[in-house]
C-alpha cells in the first residue's frame, strides 16, 4: 500500500523516494509485524481464552511426558491467527503487490493457515488431538503445491533446475519432475515445522533464524550484480521476497514474546503449517531448496528423528530415541524444557550462518 500511495509522491518530495527501496520496506515490514504481534497479542490471548479456545498441554499420544506439562495447565491455542494476521498486514502495507512471488507466498500462508485453522478448531470441538485426518490435511497441501508447481512449470522464464550449493555451475534439470519436487518441498517444510512445534518457543524461534537468513538470500538472488558475483541463480523480482521474509522474522519474534517459556499462548497448526509452507515456498522461488535443508536443519532433523524412530521400531522392534520428535527425547533425558529450546535455537542460528556461507563456498 505504501509503495503505491507514497512512492508516487516523490515528484513532490525526494523523501518519498525511499519507499522504492526494498531494504527500507524490509525493515518496515519486520518492525510492523513485530509491533502488531506485541500490541495485539494480549487482546488475541484474552479473546481466545474467553472463547475457551484452550488446549490441555497433556497429550494423549505422549503419556511419558504428561508429568512435565502438568504444571502448565491449559494454555490458549490457535495463536497462529496472530502470526498470520501480522504477516498479511505487514506485507499489504510494505510489499509490492504486483510481484508474483510475494502474492504466491501470501497465498501459501493463507491456504496452509486455513488448513491448520480448521484442524485446530476440530481438535478443540472434539476435546482431543484428532482434528482433520492426515489424509485430508495432506490433500489440502498437495492441491496448492500442485497449483504452484504447474504454474511455474509453465512459466518459461522460471528455471526448472535444482542448484547444488558449494559447487559452481552444478545443477540438475528436473524437467517435468519439477512439479512433484515443488509439492514435496512445500508439504515437507510445512509438516517439518509442525513436528518441531512441541516446546514453548522452539519452532517459532528456529523459524526466526531461518527466515532471517532467507531475507538476505532473497535480496541477493533478486539483484543481478550480486547474484552474478556470488555465483547464485538470479531470479528477477525475487528481491521483493526479502520484505516477506522480514515480516516472518518480525511476526515470529513478536509471537515469541508470548510463546517463550512458560508460554501464555500456542500457535497451533494454524501457525506451524503456514510458517513452514511459507519458508518452503521462498526456497522454491529463489532456487535454494537444498540450502533450505541447511538453514532449516532443525526442522529436517526433527522429521528424520520421527522417520528413524518408526522405521527402527517396525523393522527391529526397538526404539532409538526415548521419544520422538527429538526434542522430547532430550526432555526425557532430563534436560529442562527451556534448556532444550535455547540449545536448539543456538544450533538453528549456526545453521543459518552456514546457509549464508554457501553464498561464497561455491
């Protein structure tokens, strides 16, 4: 909105020229999303509590950790509506809405957020952890993934290569496999963050570091000179995604104000599915899908811990971890929840730096 309303006023004052610059609007989007979460957080929490939108922290599939959560009682859930709302408003104010990458990213946030919202509502209505069936949720995610995959597959200007970090001019032409690959990345990243959302502040804190790294990667990928110098794929128009990624950072940190241990609100699937999907979409648009494996390493490991646990139990009849995902294993090893969260934050920060290091190690 500011881009369209204020930038044209540069004819009357040079000051308004700053609304053209992505760097300025990136900061504006991040601060706006943060302040929206900070200011609206108490209102949303009271509203959710008043509507009895609360979820007992005990989980029917995790009897071993019931005692660890007993002291928390019931905490308002579905706080993801706050995150999604802050992201949408920040981008409507600061983004260039004629940019196709920004529009598709917002569509992912809304679509995946709606799937999570319906899932959360059903869980609360039924008073258990059974919301939407896994098949229905998966189909909902597959539909949008397929739409995005087909759209960009049919776009002759969009690269269908899979670029490998650490190696110059190393890329694999996906061809028609580009479509299922897009679906896999979107669905995988969305559910990976969802699995990580098991401790107060864990998922949203790790997401802040990952989105921060991608706010830099997107800016560089959208700048022809920088992309050429660094040897990374140049994607015209993708620089606008730095505004989007910055809004993810701002909203995540703002939500963390209330979601940090001990949490006064949880984001639920409304937040986790939408944020994970958003991160995957950005990686696809700037051709950094493999870099996402590094930057989002915590999310990847959480998924792998579940896969390995299930495989080991079904094939060998024994579990490798005390419980999966991995953060619950650490809890049952005796580490306090806050220590587990902070240590994984530290790892997420280091992984974000390594991801940025791929810019020169090519």
